[in-house]
């Protein structure tokens, strides 16, 4: 089979031929149909993720079909449509697993980092990492929902916001364009926050009820004039811009971080004394991925994608890192 592999830190993806893998007990083999390209794949390309061993085949937005089931797997059968996201498996035995916190398992595995991911025609994964893909979603649509989708959907549904509350989405990119759709379809009064006026029409098309040009007005003041945001979901990795958002929260509102800003975020302690909160949110487990995809299929939420052949992984990754892809890059296998 064909695979695109990182062979050394800082190197490009290299097209290789390798043997089709055989699943061990408790694993399944997936015939990959599509795999999204995520900004987080930079961790593999740079060789900087803790514990990463190279060479490695990246990819944690995998959509495909079960091709083989090994001993001990009873929940999946050959032919099932499945996906694998960032959560690539857990040990079941550590204290965190025993408390149901599988995402923070002390021996957690990450698809495309702990083992070879979806930038290849076949891959194997632990059965507990698999999420069922519902009817109505293509493989190209499902892939990005296993990372950008689950991150925004799962954070919003656990934010404490209720239908009718005001939810502001900061940034209209790979995460934000999905977050706006989820927020509006969950019944939130949805406010899109982006720099410049060029994305106003898109934001409204995605479901935003209000649009704030952060380059034109004081964003906190503009939110306050709307009554304040019960939740601000920060999807753009810009610490300086995020720092300007908290004053736009209601007195007990939540700043919810899903973007990994590398620069510091500055917060006034005085502004937090009313009961405002800052919270980070990870993606979720395989069952959260299933919930995300079912909700998306039911409500019409879809990622905006650009597709590339497997051999074009370097081109796709470059567009992701340059922020020129609109809005998620997806590799497809054998014309799928």
C-alpha cells in the first residue's frame, strides 16, 4: 500500500510503499477513504511531540471502512463505516480511566503520533478509538468532524450555555466556521467575531445572528452593547486578541479556549472577580465523536473542505500552515 511518512524531524512527507498492516488482538484494520490535514500535524513534522518516534505516518481525522477485525473485538464488523480522531485509545486500567476520564488516560494513545495514522491506504487502531460514521455524511465530510468538529461541538455542549444564551465565536477558520454552525443550531444567539468585514457574509450564511469586525470596533464594548456573551469560544490562536475578549463576557460568563495560542494571554484579575471563568477544552473520546457526527448529520452542519490526493500531502499541509485553505484540507484515497 501507499503511505505518506515523516522520516526525520523537519523533513517533508515522503511517499513510500509498505506492507498492509495486520491488526493485533483488540484492534481493527481500516481501509482509509479520507483523512483530514490538521494544524496539529505540525507536531509530527517537526518531531517535537513528547514521546514521538520517527518515522511516523500522521493523520488523526481518519474516515474509512472496517476491513478486518481481530480477536477480542465484538463491537465492530467488516464493512462498518468508522472514523478515528485525536483520541487513539486508552488503557482502561489507570486511575483516570477507572474514573471515566479516558481522554486523560495516563497511557493514552494518539492516532498518528502513538501509532501510524490516516495518511495511508490502510491503518490499524484499537477498537475503543473507533467512532461510527452515520448515514448522510461522506468520508470527506466526516474526517474534519473528528477533530475540528468534535472540539467545537463538545466544548459548546459542555459549556453550560442554554438555548437563547449569547455565544460569541472568535475566529472564522477551520474551527470557527464549524463552531458558528453548531452554536446557531444549538439554539444560541450566535455572534461571530473576526478581523475585517470580508467574512461577514460567510458568517451570516453559516448561521451567525450578529457579526463584529474586531478591527473596526472595541470588541468587548460591542459585545457589552449586545448584552454581553454568556460564552466566548476562542478558536483563533492569537493570545493578544483573546486577551481583549473577557470584558465582553456577562458577569458570570465563560471564556472557553480551544485554540492553542503560543503567545501569552493577559487577563485582568479585577475583571474576573464577578465570577467570570476561563476554561480550556480538549476534543473528546470516540463516543463524543459519534455524537458530533450524528448531530452534524441531523442538523446539516458540514465542514467546508478542499480535497487533495494522498500524494499531495505536502501541498495540503503547506496550505494549512499558510492559512490559505478554506477551511479544512482533506486527503482522499483512490479517488474516494
